[in-house]
């Protein structure tokens, strides 16, 4: 029988704008991830030598984000040389997949304490820096691999989403994120850095008129704009996972139980629809329903991703991204999966909710989904 896996601690950095002059743009990504790794251990109360693996998601593992950033960041964070680490890439789902891998190792009995984490410095390592497509791959999908922005347009077209609906959702994301920050709700999940203490991309006074004036990016008469898409960003996050034995032996706190994990494939052209089958799969696996989810985090890569998912599944939108999402605070690709899990945990604790769902669209037609249960 698989063993129960618990979240013992979760923390993220503030998210900075991913451009020259952004608050985190001067920080090497290994140092950015190291800050999260150090913070998650300090907050848990466990010693670093007890960790048995550090698994790091990163979408562009090249240049400063190459050379196995999971290992280099752990060493920079002061973990003993005996603690191994590695990096993985499931595109935008990388941070969430890192958590899945750590949880799977613990559930299988291979280890008792592991970290799933993620990092991306999009200002220092631009998106697509590692992109290569072989002639054989191109031949297998002639004229079919499109930009994600075009896929977002296709979603809007297929689910009959208007520009007004996308812009209204984007404005709501900023308002919710600004409200959460003003109320101090995000302080518990964020480890302040010397250069920044809060998410840099949130616009507290979002102007719907200015948003409506933005031109479509991917189609002349399209609906996807810079205003209703996620921001290019820098950031990192880390989640400490533990077995029942590690919790008892090390005196850790059970924050939430990992109920289920799935990864799903979908059409590589309509690539951003993946959260629909991923959500359906994880609900079938658990026997739970969307109505039982007290909080839901679905990544706002584009507003059309969330709205198509919600329309298809009749999702309870009052529980979806209740503190805003990537349109407001940004989407540091490899980190976002761990960022959203950190948010989800703290939202359940703040609201007293029981179940939380996290799901993310992924390039080339994939998606990840996780359900967690808050522990009393």
C-alpha cells in the first residue's frame, strides 16, 4: 500500500517582473532557488541533513539555469554534500511535477523527507532558450505546432469566449491579488528578500479602459492581449514533503495530505485545454467532485485557459484563484507549480477549507493536477 505523504512546509519568494530592472533580475536563479530552499527548512524546523532529495522544476534548463540547478541551489543553501538534487522539465508544470516526484518517492517508501521546488529567472534566461525541434518532429506535425498565444486564441474561439470576458477576468485577478496583499493574506506564504517583499506585477488600480485599448497580440482581430495573459516573471518556491514516520521522528507539523496526483496529455495544437482532462481524471481517481473543492488554483497562463476550463466543467468560480493568479502576480515558468501549491495550502489554512485542487496547462498538450487535504 502507498504511504501517506504530507506537506510539512511551503514557501515562495515574491514574484518579480521578468525584465531588465525587475526586482529579481539581478539575482542568479540558483541563488533565488537557494533562498526558497533555506526558508522552507527554517520554517519547518527540520535539519537540512534529514532531506533525502531536492527535486527542482525549471523550464529553460540552460545557461545559468543549467548544470543541475537542483543540486547547485541546494549546495548554495547550505545543504550537506550528502543531500542529492536534480532538475526536471515538464514545461509550465515543472514545479508541480517536482512535487509529484517527491511525493511518489515518499509514497513508495524510497525516502521519508524530500523537497519539490521550482525556479525560473525569465529576465536572465529567456523563454525558449533551449528550444530545439528535429526535422522528424516537424514532419510528424506539419503546420501544427503553434505558439501558445495562438492556442489561447483557439480556446477562446472553441468555447465562445469574448474579449470582454477575458479582460473582465484579468481585471478581477489583479483586484483579488491586490486585496489579498492589502489584507496581509500572502505574508505567510512569502519569504521576503532584501530587494523585494511583495509580488511586483500586481496592479492595485487596474484600469479597464486601458486594458480594453490593448491590441491583440496573436491575431489582428483576436481576443488575447498582454493584459489578459500571464506576465513574464522571476521567482522560486519550495515544498517540503514528509512521510508519517518523518513527521513523528522529526517533530514536523502535518499541514496537508497529498490525496492524488495526475499528469494528462491532450491535443498538442489545442495545447492549453489540458486542465480539463486532468481535472476529470483526478476527480475520477479520488471519487471527489469540484463542488467539494474549497479552493482551486488553476494557472492563469491566459484568461481563456481558466474560462474554457470553467465553462466545460461548470466550476464554482467563487473558489477559483480567490487571491488572483498569474495574470496579476506573474508566471515564473518552472516555479509556478510550487508557487500555486504554496498558495493553495495557505488559502486552505486561512479559510478552514478541507480539499484543494491545483491544475496547470502545459506546452505541447499536457497538464498536471493535484488534490490536497488540509490536516486539522
